[in-house]
C-alpha cells in the first residue's frame, strides 16, 4: 500500500455548515463514524472545488479517495478513519462511493439542464449523507424517501445561497438552465452585485420548489432513535428558515444565512418540540433519550 496523503484538505469544518453535524443531541457512540464520514466528504468536496486543480487532477485525487476507502492504498489520510469505522460497524462503503460520483461530476460538469437534472445530482451529493447517518443508527430504509427530500432541500438551499459565489469562483451554475433561458437570463447575471427582477423571480421560484420538498419531508417523525429525531427536527426547522429567507431576499446582495445564535436557538426550539411530541404522544412508553449516552 502507498503511504501518506496525496492532497491536503481545506480549512472548512463541520462548524461552518448550515446544519448541525453529530451534535450533542446524537448519541456519543454514533458520533465517531458520522464525523469520519463528514471529514471524508468535506475533504473530497474541497478537492472538487479547488480552483488550482485541473479536471483530470481532481478526478485522479477522488479516485485515490475511493481506492483508500476500499483498502487498496493509504494515499488519502481522510479516508482511512472512515474505512476503519465502516469495518468496525459492518457498514457498506456505498454511501461514500455515491458521494464521490457527485464530486467527480463537480470536477467535470458546471451546468444543470433542469430540475430533474439537479435532483439527480442531489441523489449523489446529498442524499447519501443522511442515508449513512440513518444506517449508523440502524434505522429502517423506510425512512429514506423522507431523508432524500430533506437532504435534497438542504443541498438546493446551499446552491441558491451561494449561486453568485459558485459562478464567480468556479464558473459553476446549479440554477437549472431551463429556468434561466426561459426568462432570457444569461448565466453572467450571477456575477452581478444585485439580482435582476427576472433572476430574483427564478431564485424565489426555486426556493418555493425546495419548500415543497420540505413539505414532504417529515423525517424526524419516522426516526426511531429519539436523540437522532431531535437533531433531525432541528435540521428540518433550519432548512425551512433558510427557505423563508430565499423566498424573500436576494442572495447576490443580501444575507440569506442564519447567524450562529439563530441556528442554535432554532435547533433547541425544534428539538424541544419534538421531544415533547414523543413524550406526550398517546401510548408512547419509550425512554425520552432512547439511544444511549
């Protein structure tokens, strides 16, 4: 096996995300594999977003991520802990491999034709993250449809929040081209300091479609593990808060992110409501914090 990393990860951590990653709400025994998965994903995403790497260099490095994950090399330091965590839990590497499909796509593809094309991207870039967390907790695959809707919504929120920065820094446009072309909007409009009325209409329309995804996502109600359900309830609430901002504001000129304080207060409020729902539901005899310490 080859030793040593072939690439170094960036500075962004789980504290910079729009949603909590393995917060204190999650059982301690589940945090290590979730954080190993997150660090793997964060590092691979940094490769795909690195403006100093060519397309071929990105794909070569992402292939090394997969080879390390599968035990064929130790080239990528961030993949080794995940490989160990998967072996310890008897879990498949498929969710991590699905993420790599999305990151290879990011290395090669900079435009998306329509909503279905964007959702297909989310199938690989976002849905596997939630599916992995559910698998770590031993949850039923019956939860996957709600997970997939929530994860897709989180991903599209992020695309809309960062639509200007993604275009300026990486020439990457996640807003479906049919939406832009239908209103006669060139992609160069994303470089403006302020969105035109037509572009703003498109962004608000996509935010409404994302809100519809969240309307079908009640993952917190379907999760058996109470600790996980509390965190998911918080994530659902944060996603809805961001959608609300995106339906009213211009991400090219206005803040469409929640502050750390607002995120924390919304997480606590949603978790409290979900805990109350579980405690006082008729016939509910499960412990308040099922899932252990």
